[in-house]
C-alpha cells in the first residue's frame, strides 16, 4: 500500500489536502489509485458561487474518475464560463476537465514540454465536508508518476489559491507635480 499526501497551508490553516492511495483493493475496483480531495469551505463556496449552485454529474463530463461505491454519484459545480489554462511553473493548470486525466504529461512526465494539470477535483461537491471526497482514477501508475501527480496538484492548488482567494489589499496613489504659472507665462511672452 502506497499513500502520498500533499497539504497546502496558508496562514496556519489547511486550505487543500490531497491524498493518493494505491492498494490492491483499488485495483479490484478497476482503478489505478484512489484520490481524496479536501478543500477549505472558502474554496467550495468559490465554485458554488461561480456555478450559481448548479451541479452536474462528473461521469457526464468524463469517464476517467469513478465513485468508490455504486450508490455514490460524483458531482461537481457547473462552470458555464471557462477560466482557461492558467500559468504555473512548468506549465498550466485548468479547472475545466472533471472526469478527465489529472495531467497531460503521461507516465513519468515529458521533459521540456509544458504540462497541463487538471485541478477540477477542487470543484467536487462536498469536498469541504468531513474528510472530503474520495474517487478512483483509472489507469496504471508507477510510484514516481503518483508522486509527480501529487506534487503538480499541490503546486497548481497553491497557484489557484493565490490567484483567486488569497486575501490582499491593493492601493494606488496618483501624484502631480506643481508647475509655476509665472514661469509658463513668461516663456509664452518670449515666443
């Protein structure tokens, strides 16, 4: 059994927790590993707000993620407008591919090629409740690939948090330079 966990902490408070669990039981369910995603309630509120509360079934968007039991239906918050690919170190992340592979890098990554990380698990309904949401991810993965997936998901989560949710204050000041009116008048009289 292999367990890899990533935890994003801001200001002493956990914001995103990602746990990858690979075991023989996962293989019996027909998945390569189980992914558990927990998010701070502010993140779930962000997606709920973007969706106007509208949800959709993940399996209608992609077949790469599977619920861990027959009674559970994975749902996510609907996004009518794409946020597009957002830059991060070594590639991009997006929030537009629920049910799809978590990375386009493939097994072991692609050297020198920008990677797009699918951060859509953050959109899962109930991800801020209790222990979060657990689902199976189809495929066969080496330990190195699982570690890379965890690290890229964590890096993309941090970039997402900073881009959309990190509290900040921005200010602007406009200053003018005093101009002597007498000097301008005397220059005009000369010309």
